[in-house]
């Protein structure tokens, strides 16, 4: 265990009571247990709690507004301004706070493509947070560590709380990014995902803005012939499940870039939800929860050290963090070629979108900017009805630039590389939620496989009268009757009315982007 005292060889010349530098996973696990941060499960994973915050706090994420960002960042409901002066004052307070603390420092990369990767220096006060960063970011080789030069610093101190009246934050917890100083400050929250998504926000700014590389909230896999596919989708749409194909290699499950040479993972690990996890449903993730992995906010089955994955007493957002090589079919380095197929995944609880449909480039950009899915909300009387959810580029919370910047890059790449784009409905069929049934996973997998294999290039298509997307008339191993959603509804008039209702929601949501969209994107809207 390498212990450094007083001044650590970091970019900020950090002073601390004790500094532990680039500890191994075993050393960090040992330190976390000694510090009382966590306990071992019967599979060897480290179980930790994140405290008051069991998820991200998007209203408490700020970007420093200065010459670099003032006219480039998409300011508003997602990106909140923070002054450079307040940032410097808060940074100095945090550095003073660390002088009497035990600190864990780690060097890592974000970005599997060495041309575009970010070199990170991470400063933590909790050993398990440092293990999280070891798992989630890309681990340098010994040779790379010898010549390591950090170009972005993370300081994460859950014990440090801001004074909003003095420090300029909304409340005691905060996540603040300074693109000019290249520092990410996190305080007052123990939720480790703030570090991961903080750096994702950084890459979502730097790569499109400075390198014309498209950053994406998506999963990606690769076939035996080297054909790459990417899967966009919000939580609950099947992004992780559908990209985990035993016949294809996993590039990554959440964050990627698309450069002129192909797709690359930003991360070195996976941060997967584990609520109701079982070996039967998701064997790869279940078996990845072992020594070196972390499980967050879970509880044991009484009298055992076995994780009770059904227990949501702390949160529904229970998670595990593990290195990507814990997944048997993961490819390392996490690189793929130019995608041949793109899948937009949506859980349509209204039951009106086709289970699979092909998009034009304009439709692809329109649906990308819209980022549609839906959720089912319970009312006081127990009646449940669908609610549409729109998140630009399937990840609005992490976009520092205007969504049309990412959509334009996507459109250029689809045009240039002649990529097939598919809209996949993993939600309801035969009616809306409460009447219809959920699309069978086996059918969805068969449709995606048919698209990947090129089988859908040999079939006839029908144009949807409202959404304008092209519906295949048949698909191998799938009953043709389910391909056109209208034919699955007993009440055709109810289908037409519900489809128009959803189309109107798309139109209403898109109004805030319309002034920035070109004619091709606008032509991708539902037909009035």
C-alpha cells in the first residue's frame, strides 16, 4: 500500500494528512472495510451505501460560465451557470478541508480511443469511491502511468457540504464542472455515479465542440464479421439487455464516442441496475458481482451475506459497478468500426409505435432529438396510464451543447456511412398499458437479429400513416400480424386516436428545438 504524506504529486499540489496513490483493488477493498465504508458479500463483492443521495441530483449540477462556455453551452433547465470566482473560492475551501483528511488518488483514462481520451486524476476521501473509479474508468498500464499527465481533475468529498448563501450553490450538495480549469468538484453527496456522469458531461462538451466527434449515451456491440451496432434508449427500454447478445462482443453498455474511424467506449466498466437481478434474467451481470465489484444500497437476506436483489428498502436504484472484463464476451480494447446499424429503443406504453420500423435520415435526427419513451404512473385510485417522457438525444441531463449539435453530427455520419437506423418499440402491443401486453423479448431479439443480418433488406415495407416510418411486412421468426401495431388492436378507431395523441405530444415537445432544426430534421416529424 503506497502511502504518501503531506504533499501528493498531483496537478493541484494537494496537501493532506495521508495520501494513498493508485492502490490496487485489493488494497482499496481492505481500506474500505477498515474505514467502515462497506462489507463483503458472499460472492466477494463490496457492499456500500451512498448515504442521503441514492441517485444523481441534476438540479445541483453546474457549469462555470466564462469566455469558453458563455456562448457555447446550452444554458437553461439542464445546464446552470456558476461564476468562476465562486468556483475558485469553493475549490480553495475544499483543498483546505482535505489537509486533515486521508485521501485516495487515482490516475485513469476516459476514452478507449487514445487519440481522444481524457487523462484523469481523481481525488477521493472514501476508498470505495476510488475503487469505483478503478472499475468504471479505463485502467492505465504500468508504462502509461510512468508518463501520465492528467488533463482533468476530479475532487469528490462527500463529507464536504457547501453553504449555499456563501458558495453560490442551490443546497449543500453540488457537482460543478470548470471546462477552462479542467476540474470537476463534487461535494455533499456519496452517490458515486456523479463522478461517472460528470466526466460524461465533460466529454459531451469537448469531443463534439473541439474534435467533431459524436458523443453518445448508448450501448454498443460488435459481430463476428466486425459489424458494429449501437443502441440508444432511456432507462427501462432494454438498452443493456438487448446489447448483451451472446453472439456478439460487448463494446460497452452506456457511453461511447463515434470518430472518423469508428465507435469507442468512454469507460472501462459497467454500472448496472440490480433491482430484481437474477441469474436467469441476466446471467452475465449476476456473475459479474464478485470480488472487485461494488454493490450499492443493497441489503442482505436476513442471517446471511447473500444480497437480496428484491429489497428496495433503500432505493429502487440499487446498482453494481464492475470492470468490463468481468463480462465474458466484452472486447478489449473497447473499440468497434463504423456502425452499420443504429437502434433507437423506446418503451411505448401507448402501444402505437411499431415493434420495428426503419427511419430516414431526417426521421433519425428528429427521433434522436426527441428521445422518446414512456413510463407508467399510478394514480391515487390505482388507475395506471402512460406518461410520455422526452429526453433529448436519449440523455438530456448530460448535454452541455444544444441537442441539434449532436443531431447534426449524427445525421452527417448516417449520410456519409449509409447507416441503417431502426426504431424499436419494446413496450406495449395490442393496446395501451392496462389493455395490451408487453412485447416479448424473444420477438424483439429476433427483429434486431434480422436487421443485423440484413434479412430486412429483402422484404417489403408499409409506411405508417401518422409517424411516416417504414414497417417491414414480414420478419424471420416473428409472426407477421404483430409487425403493424394497428392490426393488433381490437378497436381500430381507438388506435388511430391514441397514435394521433402521441404524435401531438411529439410535436409539442419539439417546438423548443424547431428554430434550430433544418428542413431535413423537420421533415422527420409525424404527419399531421
